[in-house]
């Protein structure tokens, strides 16, 4: 091949400095411009890839409001590997301070539920926690250890079992400094957070209790075990130990999982009361004289729910939050619900917020601004997770009347000499055949695992981009 033919064959746009040896072979060097063009092409490719990945990463953060809650970060209790959360209470003086009762004692958060530290009662299952209205005093009801009191918002704890004949304390209700305990054998009261006096319903296991009025002192108690055919929801007025069954509008037989009392919107109007039972949820606006079944709208076809927990917005008697815990819900539903009409109707809140782990055990709502929900969820894996969630679509607060303190003196009733043995000692930890949700296991507070992987990929691509730029700029 002659030199001219070889050059023409190789195309002069890509070669230069061609020469021909004695044998007739043609040798050509690639043009520097072609190297730059090749490097430029690779650099352009990397730029496009980085742009695509950046857009993808942006889509993870900028999502429609309807799916925003699906990326809601959850937070765990340090040291509570396989234990459940049963109750959460917010300090009425500071919404950022939270106390949680778990299978391993007490946990405390000072930043609205993002970080939790263990604060005592190791190895003790704590069913219920509640703040008294002043001074940062907290009560904790336990399984088999009675009541503990903290005078310093949960930093230290001391036994508070004076006068208490049953040490399985399943629920606590507080108005002012007056506290009512629901135990595995009846109700106990105190005007100062202890010592305690027996207030009736011996032989009943009290699963939920609520002080619904203070002048006179009015208490409702729901049961899930005890003498049959005597009712499952009772009311006591005054300081006597007499209790009346509430039946008008309620099923003949059921078990109670939760009682909730709303704030009083205007003088002379009773506070709304909601009860969640094994046969549905019911609302009363006349101190329990009559009850109306709540409706649940917006569920997929074939899905039914029975609520496990109910909580009012403390600044609006029309706003109620509810959660289901799989038991009695077929198949698993949205998990979190809200009512804006005082409990008459409920609809799913932020559908998908807890799609893969809806065992909602407790919902706490803090005062101030848009409602801050702290949602305690128990996973199929046996792990507990807390979800802080600000409900920015909730109706605005309304003027409410502060809860008045109950009468200063609670007349002691007779303490039962022989505690009766109810049919159920305490609620069992729920079990589920669902597989472990590895998406939850890999989800960290911040950043979320998927976003972190995307950021690492972006970093790698940027480094490669810079390397290609150096090749492009080389002489």
C-alpha cells in the first residue's frame, strides 16, 4: 500500500504524521484532537449520568403529599432490641419531653421522640405512663410491680404502692393531681398520686380507665375480663365505690381496648368520650348515657378495622386519632386514622404511613401548634419503633376550657381482702405471621438508607467525572 492510499484509508480526520517503511507498511499516529474528542465524549457521558442520578435523588426527597409519609423516619429505643412499647406520654409543660413504657422499663426523650435513653426499671414491663399536671411528676403502671413515681420528669423512679392491693397496673388516667388506676383487680384512686384507695370493680381486669369529669369526680372503666353478663363499660360518680354498667347503644358483650376523653369546648357541655371495643368504636356526648357507633370511611373493599388506641387532640375536641394493631382488622388496614367530627367518622390519615407495620399500640398528641403525634408501633420482628409526625392538615385549634382539678379529698373505700382472679391477667404481646420488614431494619433516622446509597453513587460518579476532565485537559 502506498502512503497516499494508506492515509486516505485511515481518514485524515483521525490520524497524522503518517510514514511508510521500506516494506511499504504505513504507520500513522492518532491526532490529539481525536483523543480530546473521545475524552470529551466520555466526559459528556458522565455528566449525563450524574444529571440522571441527581434527578432520581431529588425525586426521593420531593414527593407528592399523598406519599410523603411513606418516607417518615422511625426511631428505636436504645438497648430495646426485641421488646415492645405500650404507652407514651408527653409532658404538659414541654411537648419535647416524652416518657415511654416498654418491655424493658422506662425510656425518655427530650427532643420530641427522635432520640431515646433508658431511665430505669430495667426488665420490668411498663403498661402505662402519665404526667400529673404540675411539677414534672410522672406515674408508671407496671406488670406485677405496681406503681412507680418520678418527681423529676422521668429522671429517677421510686415505688409508690401504698394502699395498692393489686400490683398489675394496666392503665392510668390523670386530671390535675388526681389519678385513677386500672388494675387487674379493680380501680384505685389518689388525690395526690399516692397513697391509693380502692374504688370498686373488684374481680374485673381494667383494660382502660378515664376520668371524664371533675365536679363531681366521674370515672369510666372498660374491662376485658371478669364476671360475664354484667357489662364491659362502667361509670362511677362521686367518691363512692358503686359502679353502673353503661349499655345504651353498646353491644351486649365485648372487650375494651381504649378509652379517650376530649377537651371541653364550652361551659356546660360534657366532654366527648370514645371507647374502642372488640365490636367497634362508639362515641358519647352525654357522659355515657347513650352511645353511637363510629363509622370508618375510605377503606379498601373487604377491609375492616377495630381500633386499639384512641387519642384526642388536647386543643380541639373535634379531632381524634386512632390506630389499629392487626387484631380484629381484616386484612391489615392503613394503621393510622383521624376524625375531624369528634369521633363520629374516621378516615385513614396519610394512607401508607405505616403500610408494612401497622401494629399501632399507642398515639400521644402534644400541645401547641399543629398536632405533634408520637406513634408507638410494634413490628412483627418484635421490635418497637416510634414515629414523630406533625399533622399539618389538622383543623385549627379551638378555644377549650382547661381541665379543673378533681375534689381534693378522695374518700377511701374498703380494700378487698382476697383479690379475685379474673380471666385474663394482662394483655398478651401480639403475634403475627408476617415476615420481618427488612425495609424498617435498614431505615435509619437520617439520612434514610436509599438516599445514602444514592449520595455514595453520586460521589463515585463525580470522582470519575473529574478524572476524565483531567484527561481532557492534558496537553
